C-alpha cells in the first residue's frame, strides 16, 4: 500500500490513454457488429489458409477473415460490408478470384449480416456488461460491505476500460468473441478481488492492533503468492491459445491476456486503495451484537 499513490498515477494514465483513443479512433468493430457477408466454400482437396489469404490479399477482399469450417477442405470467409454490392455479388466475386488460383472450389453457403443486427448486438453486449456490474455491486454489498462493493466495481470498470482501450489503440478487431472475453475478465478479476477482500475482513476482526492501511497491506501480502501463481498459470494457457489457436481465436485470447494482467494489478492496487479511501474501519466489519445480549463477563453464571 505504500506504492498506491504511484499506482493511482499509473492507472489514471492508462485510463486517460484509453478514453482519448476511444473518443478519437473509436473501436474497429468486426463483422458481427458492422454487418457483412459470410461465404462458405468447399475445395476438392485440403487447402492451406495462408494460400487462400494470399489469393484474396491482392483484391478488394484483403481484410477478409478466413478460417477452417469443419475440415481442411471447408473454408469460411467473412467479408465486411461493401457499399453498392449485395451478398450475391460479393460471393460470386470471391469464387471467381479463388478459381483463378487453379483449384476447384464451390460455394456451400452465403449469409448476410445486416447493420441493424450489428447495432442490436452492440446494444445487447453493452447492457450485458452493465447488468453484470450491477449484480456484482449488490452481491458484494451483501457479502461484505458497501465500501468494498464500490472498490470492486471501480476495479472492474478500470479493467474493462483499459482492455477496450488496448483494442482501440492498436486498432484490433472488436467482435463478439472479444465481448465474451470482457465478460470473462470481469468474472476473473472479481474472483481475485473477493479472495483479497475476504482476507481483509478476516484480518480486521483478528488483528487487534494496526491501522486500516497496515491491515490491508498485511492481507495483500498474505494472498499475493496465490494471486500471482493463479495469474501466471492462466497466462500460460492464454499465451498458448494466442500463439497456436489460430486467427479466429487470437482476438479472444489477446483480450483475456490483457484482462488477466490488468485484473491482477487492479485487485491489489485499485480495489483495496479505493476501499481505504472510502474510510473502511474495524467497526464496519465487526459482527453486530444482538440487542439485549450481555458482554461475556456479565453473561457468565456466578459460583
């Protein structure tokens, strides 16, 4: 806790960069949100994804997202909406380009995602995060205390803002998988924060001496090894997904990697300092005595 002032400056800097980027560059929404065309094609023989990407890279479909769909012979191509062209024109143009490479290919399926559907997904995704934060606030307020609840929500808003800002600064695609990763980050960060808060509450009741800052600092040090080991093992799995999981899962794993790192940091340097700043004290966490109960010394029978 002695370094919490530096942490406040660091967090304010990251949040400031994120908000400025979101206000200027905004997010690079994927086809799920902006609308576009999905084209499923089938090859007679197995084909490499890089080969298909190289064929489309020299055309107007250079930004298309390409992935396997079921087998190495079936390819799913996602193309952003093109002004003045419908899904039939786009699918025919893609097939013509792919056939020029000399391989036999045929269209299996064509689907169009309209911009109205994308707007609905944006709204529903935003509401999902808001509802999650509200339910978390209520849960922690009942489980611990209102000041803890504010600290936890501050940490979660901190994590989500910086993770979204990361995608805005680097202009990475923001699609439904990234939104799912953000919800997972909220759950992961909250779990870590609750472990720390549970130890803080326990130490407030057990440690007779010490200021709130000293008690919080001791609690954080007691849970630090558990926090770091959990985060490191999680990051090992996420790094493997990022490197070897393929293009379609890379944004999802990237969002989780950033979220886990920021979430681990916020459970130490955001949630607890905010709770301290709100004036948490030992009296707030002591069990409430029932009305009419007598102190232990008076309740003992005399011999």
